[in-house]
């Protein structure tokens, strides 16, 4: 009998479990399962929130998303689901958190084609909300498949912050500490505008106007307690989202600081951590696509930035900021911006190509594999007190047509208004392709920095465009380096810039396959391009986070170019520019010959003449040349090619390459009378001024025409610089050590002139 009752009891329990399992579509589940809560325009907040009897309002959704001790019921693994095709007006506030294994999901359900709309503005009696969605001190939240709007027009009871609006705002403060595990996927965020652009004094200003898609706002660490309580936002993914028609920035991230000037020397202290922004579309924004302020570790990749900086920044009524670019970073560490496309960025300041710029106080930032076109400001912008900044393998088309701060290359010391500038250190700009073919596009060049390296870039300018026409300003800190080497220049590019490169290719068309078109494909090289196998190899800058954390798939050095061709800049000779196609992958580039560029047939006793020899190709690995005279009693030659006539007779001067023993020679007859008339520069047909100098020196040929050759030699006779010019040449000298130099100028007739140059 007892066994019979036990048997019945077991059956009862099994049957009860079946009933519970059958009712899992209802909102109220057993405590061991997750719960889905449903919202529909046809629902009612007095319902149970099941799919059959859904709730209706964002007020109800916010009520269940409170902390559990405040009456909230949303727990780890639960879902808030809004019906597709419906519109929900009001504000959604999330205060609870999921777990890493079971995040809380906010998403959609139903079969309608359009996503559910969550709007902070509309028919709301109390007024349009500042934020449509607000997440405060929450972790492990996933928002997926929603349409967020907030076009504020009605103040209602919300009379403050009329110049602010947000689609989604994420807040971290001392009551929550460090937030983590936030994912935003497949969202549409559109039509976010503040009510007006007026500050608290009633004045129109852009300074406080914010109309952002997603704003991550972390307060400063709490230093009033021991130990200090860290505050911040960590581990965030934003992917496959669509941002359109926003008053200012789409994604903005900041962390406040206890330091008055920010720039915390501890990389991870008072900075948000580990953000990934990828595969998103940004279009028609009044501001920027992505702003990273006080972040450590971020990747911004494979995004499209179209028509940024929309609007008239002088208008107080259009509610667009009127200044924007793809991604700019400030006070940040370890940032990678790659594989992005930027078209038609506009702005009265900043607004640079390569998908953005590096603002001050940044370290270890790389902009690579980006395509930019029709950007108002220019190509490269690096501001003050930055360390280890790199722009590589980018393609820039028609960037730079603004007069104010319009530069192809701009490395400045700016670190804030009314602050002394600070030079950025270790800036690398290499293997980029810059193409300008629009009349009126005349960006300049300004470099005020230290240890700056510009290698293997293509600069091609056509159709009335120019680079450096209005100025090339170079100021390099004493004792540091500026190396401009192995670049290809074609078109109207200032000699003040090109002459800094002793191994340049100049006036040879790089031969793009379809230049003038939109998109990276047109700027690949033809097989006959002079840029192929013409690059130099060098140790690449180190990215310390390669292979770690969110950078686990990032290699220490570049492995491909923007087109996917293999590269190994450190060990192999590359092409010049962003395309490494047709490259032969040589470890060393062999010498193939040598030529004499300025040979003469006669000179006088006591005269001197510098013979110029060029090793071919220009970027050969070993360019060492040995000079010799076959009769040193008649004329001698030093190892810089400087010939001195001693007695009458005929002498052969020979230049032999160290590699390959290629030979070039010139035969000179030394006569008793003067032939070359070597004279001081200032007393002949040349002028050289100012002298002494610390910044630059200008050479002018008063009456001579044609190409003149300059060689600057140290006091020991070693050539430290040489170039050619016509009529006038302005040469920066602040990269040379202080001291006395000898300048030797050789005209087209072979006449030489010499003068001392003092660099103070």
C-alpha cells in the first residue's frame, strides 16, 4: 500500500513539471529559467507581459528593469522584446545587470519588416526626454535589433539641457564602479537632435551642443575613499549598426579625470577600456562618426563614414554641428583605426582624411588601410604631446581644400588653448598614396615635432592642384630627426618639401590603373609603375598590444597592404605607396649601375669642382661609391667627389660602386688659366641668406638660369645634404647640428661657388 502512494506521488510531481514546462511562453517562469517580457502597441501594462498578453509602455519596461531591491524583476538571462513595426515613445531606463554567461537582452519579436522604434520624443505630455534610452551602472547588457530616435522639440517639464539629446546614454559613476560587457548590435539610430543650440545664458554656441547617437559617460575615479574606487566602462562592442541624420556625433566615449589637464601617465587609469567599433554605417552626421576621449585599447574598423560635418555651423536653427570626420582620438592609448572608408567630410577645424586624426595626449595610435576622399581639412593630422603615431597604407584622394589649417601633412604641438605647445615624438608616415587632381586644392605642409619619419609615400598632384604652394613649415627639435626618404613626387609639389628627400623619385608618373575614380581600386599600380620595388625597408614602429586582448588578431608588423598583397617592410624591399602588387619580394635591392650627372671637360689649376654620381636604382641597398684619380699629380678627388686641379694635364676621375664594381668616369683637362672661377657665393651670381641662421637658408641665382646643384659639407668635408634647384630654393636647416658648414654650388656650366654657412 505504501509503495502505491509513493508511485502516485511520483506521477503527480512529473505531471506538475510538464505543466510548468508547457507554460514557458508566459512571462512568469520558474526561478531556474530565463524570462522573456513582451511589449506591443496593442498591449496593456496591466497584462502579464507574455507574448499573448504583452505590456505596452517604456514606463513599464523601465519599472521591471530597476534594481531588485527597488522592485525590479529583470534578471540575468532575461529578455525585453519589443514588437517589430511598433513605435514606443518615452524613455527606457535600465538599472539592472546580467552576467557574462547570461546577459540581459533588449531586442525585438514579430514578423514586420521594420524594427521597433524607441523614441525619446513624440506625444509625451511631460516633454521630450534628453535620452531615449539610459543605462546607468549596468553590465552585461545586449541591445540588438532596435530603432532608436530622439528628435527633441517639446520642452514640457524638462526645461534644462535644451541643447542636449541622446539616443542611448551609458552612465558610469561611483555608485556603480566599472561597467563591463555591453553590446550594441544591429541598431538603427537616427534623427537625434536637441531642441536648440542655446546655452544657459541664452546665447547661440556650438560649445555645448550635443546630439549624439550613443554616449558613454564615465565619471572620474572616487578618490575620497581608500582604496580608490575605480569608475569606468570596459569591454564594449558596437557592430553592424546604422547611424543616420544626427545633430552631432554618432558614438562618443569619454572618461572624466581627477587630473586638471588629463594626460594620466598611467595608461589604464581613468580611461575607459577595450572598445570595438566595427562594420557600422555612418551618414549625414552634424559631427563625427566616432570620438574616443580618454580610452585605453580600442579598434575602429570596417566602417563607412559618409557626409560628416553636415550643416551650417553658423546657423542657430539647423541643429547640425557642421564639423566632423570619421574617428578622432584624444588622451588615448593603444588605438587602431583600420579598413574604414570616409567620403565628403566637412568642417571648419580638424576634419582630416585617413578616417580621422590624432588629437593631443595620445600614445600608440595607428591609422592604417583607410580610404578617404574629398575631406575638407587634409590627409594627416597629429597634434601635440603624442608618442608613436603611425599613418600607413592609406589612400587619400582630393583631401585638403580648406585655407585654415589645410595640410597634406600636419604635425603640430597644440595641447589646448593658452598652453605652451609640446612636440609630438616618433611620428611615422609611410607607404601611403596621396592623389589630388582638383584645381583649388592646395594643402600645405607643417611639421613642428621631433623624430619624424616620412617614407615610401606617393604624392601625385594634377590639374591645377598643388601641395605646399602657400608654405612648407619645418621645425624639428634640436638633436632629433626628420627623415624624408624614398618618396615619389609627381606634379606641383613644393621643392621645400621634395628637396628634403635625397632618395626621391620625382616627375615620374606612378601610373595608377584608373585614377580620378572613387574608391581604392583605381589607385592600384600598373605593372610598369616606377613605384614597384622602389621602396626602402626599415624597422617598423612597435605596437605594444599586438596579439593581446582585443588585439589578439593583430600582428606586430604589417603583413598586407590595403589591397591584401603581402608586405614585410622590415625585411623586404617594398613598393612605394599603398599598393604592393607586382612586388618581387627582394631582401636587398641590387645596384645595377652608376652615372655621372654633371661632368665637365676643363678646369683651371687651383680650381675645384664637385662631380656628382648617382647609384642606380636610387633605393639600392648599398649606395657606397669610391672615387679615384688616375693621375693625382694633375688632379685629386676626395671621397665626396670634389676634384681639385693641381698641374696642367689630362686626368680621368672614376666613381666605382662598392657593390658590383660598376664604373662611371669623366675626363678633365686641367689648364693653367682659371676656367671655373670658383668664387664666394655672395660675390658672384648667387645669393645665400640669412647667414648665420637657425631655421632656414635661401639660395637664389640672380642671373643664371637652369638647374643649379647645391652640396652642403661639414667642416670635415663630408656631404650632409645635396639637391638641385632652379632660380630659388628655401632649405630648412633646423635638422642639422649647430656649427660651420661649406656650401658648394655648381651651375649648369660646371662653374662652382663656395661659401661658409653658420648654423647657430
